[in-house]
C-alpha cells in the first residue's frame, strides 16, 4: 500500500519534469504557453512532496491519505483539462495528445488508489 505513494510520487516527478522542462523547450510543437506549463508543473511537485512524506514518515491513516491523494489527482486532471480548454485555439494535436494521455494515466492511477483505499 505504501508503494502506491512512491509510485504516485515518481509519476508526479515525471509529470513535473515533462511539463516544466520538456514541453517548455518544445512549446511551439505543443502549443501550450510556458506560463501554463509552469503552473501545471508546479502542482505535481507538491503532490510528490506529499507522497514522499507519507511514504517515508507516516504509518497510520494510510487509507484516508490514499483517498486524499487520489481525489487530489482527479482534481489536478480537471484543472489540466480546464487550462487546456482555456488555450483550446493554441494547443496543437501533439499538445492535446500529451494532455489526454497524462490525464488518462493519472485517472487510472487515482481509480486504483481509491479501490485499494476502500479495501482497507
């Protein structure tokens, strides 16, 4: 169960890197403005910190904490899609592909986290 927090942290760090570095570097290909990418990259950093604190230092209420990160992940997905819709005209097909794939991965992980949390 605690490994889910580590998995979530690794995914968040990868997302932060892709959004804050890779997509910024290739902004013209993705069509997502740098400022938006930086906002989207900042949020996973906080989620990764949350996950790592729980993974290394917390041993109680893991079911509740897992539900919190799952719901937060789902809110992040809605926020990402909202920002994408706001920049609808500038985002390229490659940008939409990235956003949709990231959202699908995070939603699947969040659903799994909720399922595991509900079993405890």
